[in-house]
């Protein structure tokens, strides 16, 4: 099941396999989705490139790799990268907003290449 829409604040939101995924479509939306997320939510970002941030809302169940890869595909599509890229995957609790649109990643739980 997939539902796709933009909310009134212009971040992209999808529901995939029952999981809510938010994608920041610009710098201010990246910050906003970080601020509106919780510690066990999953954060996704391209490694070594500017890109949208994705947050997969974790409501207490295990998030399948299929859902994480789907969210990575959304980030890649929004970043307009055509070549194979790497993604950093972390819990939101391990991400610090350090100013402007920059974040400090304290612990990466997984890297995905696609």
C-alpha cells in the first residue's frame, strides 16, 4: 500500500507498508521533520552529498529493510542523483541539529548502497 501527498507545509509524506515516511523537500523542511521526530524514528540521508532527509516513524514495531530501502529510493529521487549512492541510516536520537541545515551523526546503524 502506498499513499503519496504533500502536506500544507510542503514536506513530502508517504505511507508505505503501513509506515509513515516524511521527506524534507528543502533545507527548512529537513529541519522541521527532524524537530517533529522521536528518538526511535529512523533517519536517512545520502552519505557525503547534500540531500533531503527522510524520517520513518517508528510506532514500536521493527521497520523492515524493504521499507528502509523504499525510503532511500525516495531520498535518491528527490536528490536527483542517477548514479549509485550510499545512505546513512541512524536512529533520530543519534542525530544532532548543529545549525543551519547541518547535522552531526553520532552513530550510524546501517549503510545502504543503491
